[in-house]
C-alpha cells in the first residue's frame, strides 16, 4: 500500500507539462546513464526519463519532500490524503464558569439598586447585596468556594462597604481555625493507620449492614455530645477522621465514582444527626448557654441543664432514629449489606498487628485533646487552644509534617470561605439589618390578629429559615432570639415553652446549609456530597425535624408539664398540628407581605377541629 501511494503521487505528466517546468542539463542525465551497468533500450530510457524529470525539475524536490513526509510518517495510502499538519487543540478554559458567575453578579447588582427600605442604612443594604451574591456564587460555584468568598470580600472592600480589617476580621475567629485543625487531625488519624484500626473495629462489630454502621456512629456521637461542648470539635476532631477511614475501608473514595457506595449517605447522616445531638443538651453546643442567658434576661426564667435534657430527650431520640432511616431510603448507599464484612475486618486487624509508635502517639494526643475539650472549662482552656496543643504534639513528633498540613487544600479552602461568611454575616448584624428584620417581623406578626398558636407557628418558621443568612448559630441567637421570644410571649405563647422551642431550633436550623453550624463545613469539606444535594436534603430534613419536635415533642412536653394549660395530651396533639399547619399554610403569604412591605389584612384562617 505504501508503494501505491508513492506511485500515484509521482505518475508521469504530459510532455507539455514537462517542457513548461523545464529540465536539468542533459549532460547530468548522461553521466548518470554512464554509471549504470547495463543501458536500457532507447524507448525504455525515454520512459524512465519522462518519469524522473518531474522529480528533479525546479519544483520536483518540494513535491518529493511532501510525499516522503507522508510516506515516512504513516505507511499507508491514507497518509497521502491526510493533512500534513494536525490542528492545534485548544486548551480548556481555566477561569470561572461564565453563566454561574453572571448569575452571582446579577443578583448583587439587582439588590444593590433596589431602593433601600426605611430604617436600613445604605451600607447594610450594600453588604446584603454582596452577601447574597456570594451565597449565589457558593451555590452555583463558578469558582472554588474559597475563591468565590475572596471575591465577595474583595467587592466589599472595593465598594468601601467594609474596611479591609473588617472584611478579614473573622480570620481571627476561633471557629474557622478549629475546623481547619480538624482536617489536620484527620490526616494524622489516617496516615498512622489508627483510623483504619478503629474503623475495622467498628466494621467487625456493626458492619454487616450499612444502616447498622450508621446508627453506631450516630449514637456514639450523641453519647459524647453532653461532654464536648463544641460541635466543631466533636465532628471534626473525632468523627470526621473515623467516618473517612470507614469509607475508605469499605471502598468508597472521593473522585473515583464510588462516593455513593457508602460515603455520601454516611457523611450526610452524621452531619444531620450532629445538629440533633447538639439540640439535646445544654452543654452540647457552645451557643446553647447563650440561649439560656437570654431566656433569663427576657422572661426571668432559668433554662437548666436537667430541664433542657428532659424536654429534648424524647423528640431528640425520635429524630436520631428517623433521620438516618429516611436518608437511607431517599439517598441510599449502593452497598446496603455485607455479611462477610465483619469477618474480613477481623482478618485485617490481625494483619495490622499491634499498634506502632505513631499510632500510640496519635491515640494519646487524641485522648489529651478530647480530655481538654471535656474539662477545658475547669482549666480555662478553650477548644481551639486544645486543638493547637494537640497539633503541636503531632508536628514535634513527626506524626504529621507541616508540609502535609500545607497540602490539605480543603482545610485552607474551608477556612477561607467560612471566615468570609462569618465576617459578612457579623457585619450585617452590626450595621443593624438583622435588628430591622426582627422588628419588622414583630410588627407584622403582632398585627395579624391571629391566635397565639398560629402566630407562634409563623415565628417558628421565620426564625428557623432566616438561618440561611447566618454562618454561625451564636450570631443568629444573639441577633434574633430575644426579639422573637419577646413577641411570642406578648402574643400569648407560654413563655417557657417558647424559649425551649427557640433554643432547640437554634441547633436544628444548622442543618440547612454547608455553613450554618460548626460541623457543616467539616463534613461537607470531605467532598462526598454535591452542594445541591446537601442543600436539598438539608431543607427536607429541616421539615421532618420541625414536625417531630413540635409534634412528638409537643405531646412529651405536655406530659412532663412544660405547658401550663390544663388540657389533656390528646388536645396538645391537636395544638401541635395547628402550629405546624398554620406555619406551613401562612408562611408563603407572610413572605409576600414582608417582601413587598404592603399593608396586612389577613383573612382569619379556618378553624381546625
């Protein structure tokens, strides 16, 4: 086939074309002929010369070169027809995704130029525009989350909405650093093999089913909740390393298509149940004592540890049982049962042998850090200081190197975007936007003329879902708890009941987003669950939690005497239904009123049996 290509390319042209191209001196051809051992006959010589002259003519060499290039590269007839130079392949665009970026910018511009409502400062409104544009960017992700947050901070500084020191003030907040330190702990946990050892122990005991494995982690975390008052420390320092090790041990890894094998469901389950366990005890979340303090200041009643735990234990346990099972149904792991897993895990443990030196150091450091988290209040050592001490031990002993810490890109990315959101949300409060929002809610709900059940139902949903604008439970509680408790009490809601419900919701609302509570960035940063699913399932579980805590919780609170009204439990079930029904049926109408700031003239809702 190669010779066919060459012959076709050099077939003899006509005599006229030969003459028009010119030829080499005849003497050169004769010298060539004299060197031949046998002379061809004149007709044959004429034919040969006719075939060769095009090749040795003035442009013949270039034609031969072209043919030879095609001939040597690919020895087939197709090579002659192929283009001599392949088109240069364009490099893919490395910058931002254009459509999501435009959506984010458009959101900010539209809100920026909306007339500023009365009672709101221009700076507060501009910061709201930048904050919401950043949130849209974080959802649509035209760039990595840290880059989007940095653009938001840059816009706030460029427009003089925030000073540089104000925009980057949250980088001195302990919570983002505690989350970053949790990723460094996880590196040591996995690197030393201690994570695998503990994971195999769990699999050997509970690993015959994914659901059993999930429940074992859920209730282990709930048992630790009252002793460790930082949900960030609990989730990041203890359970994230363990859950990641379990996922890897079960063959569920990030980036290779096996995320749904176990990791996606397990990460989301552990996160959603961490907000439930935080709501069950006064000491299970750092901001819970703030709720108790504000309750005392507002209604002069004390939320004690025992009263809190007694009121939360039943709805909390129901939520801990229902939420993992619900996620197991709607977002299931592809591997649901593995009868041989416990046996295989025991074999792996035997192969691992006794703990090595690095494992012992890692285990001792972890015990020291957890001990300081539990008893740090007595020793005046906060959670982030304890974590820094633990990491220092790991660095000094070489269990984790600083180069490995620097390579934890997710930790630094999470630190960046979480600190940016905390700063912007904090200054929305300082600029008075949150207090304006709270006062507007109080005025509108108070003017509806509804019964206290319906009014409280609306307040519950507004308090809960306004958490989309907060990157901290403590910030939300500090900004809105007192105002909502005051108006609920003024509208006839039993004060102690209202305080309890708002305190519980202050934890449960953290499950809405990937930034709403300290455990959210930790589990989301593992990259097992896409952002859209994180938000979608977060909203769904929030509805389930509200129904459980107001429904089942309502019956339980009546049974333990939390509600002073002399009504039987069956009547309180109806009341709980009224609250839920009223909240869901009136919320969209209330939002319409709030957005357009129109006059309120609600028709009275129908009487429920």
